[in-house]
C-alpha cells in the first residue's frame, strides 16, 4: 500500500521537528512526512521522507557546528570554515587543498580556498609551500580552538549518549547508509549532467 505524502505545511511541520505521539500513528496510517510532495516516487516514497529529514538535520547540524565553535571562542566562521579547520587539524598532519576537498566532498575548490584564507588570516591555520603545492596545518591557536570545541561537544551533545547503547548502534548503521546514499547521489549527479 502506497503511503500518502504530507507536505511541510504548518500543520504537518511540527511532527517532523519534534516527533509527537501522533507521528507513529501517521506512519502507521501510511503517511510520509515530506517537504515536496510532487517529488514523491512510488518506487521509494521513503527516499523523499529521508531527503526532508536530511534537510532539517543538515540545517540543525550546521547551526550546532557554528555555535559550538562560537562557544569555543572563535566567532564569525561559517559551517564550511569550521569543517575545514577540523579536517586540517585531523591527526596533526598537514593537508593539501585537493585532499581537504576530497575528504569533505566539496567540488568547488574555491570555497575551500576561501575558507583556508580566512582561517590563515585569523591565525588558526598556516600554509606552507611544498614544491608546487601548498599544505596547511593548524597553528597552536587552531589546535586549541579544536580542543575547546571538543570539550563543548562532549558537554552539550555527546553527554546525551550512553557508550555501547542500542542508539549508538543505530547511529553507526545510519552512518553506513548515508555513505551508501552518498554514492547513489553522486552517480545520479553524474547522470544528470549528461541529460
């Protein structure tokens, strides 16, 4: 039985943002909570529901990342700036622009270049020429900002989780599924460019 799509009208947006006791009933009645009912496919109405969840989760995650870094004492960074800083700090090894873009799955290198320039200007990252390429590493100030971010993350976010819990196992499975879906979206994007 196909489930009926529900758009993100004010009447339907509340169960998505904070699931109410009625949300499981809507699911049982065959209703998908989506933002764009015209995109729902009979092949996978769940994909449209996932995309709506991904959109809202992305926006919440973006806000969290920026505000956590602000609480760590570094304000006026964008979501991408913070991701670049953390990745440059990753394992304490210098990174090339191409490597940063690859790991963060950013196609537009100029966006990462701009973030790196901003981080260098703030004294959080330092660039160094190695042959024809530049590599980037965090300064002590950048490493300290990442450490403070981690402390705040532990205090405000991960304190809500219990080590070895069923919830953590589900998050691990969700991460695996996101990697699979990333590959499907990448393939679809390549196909769309040839249409």
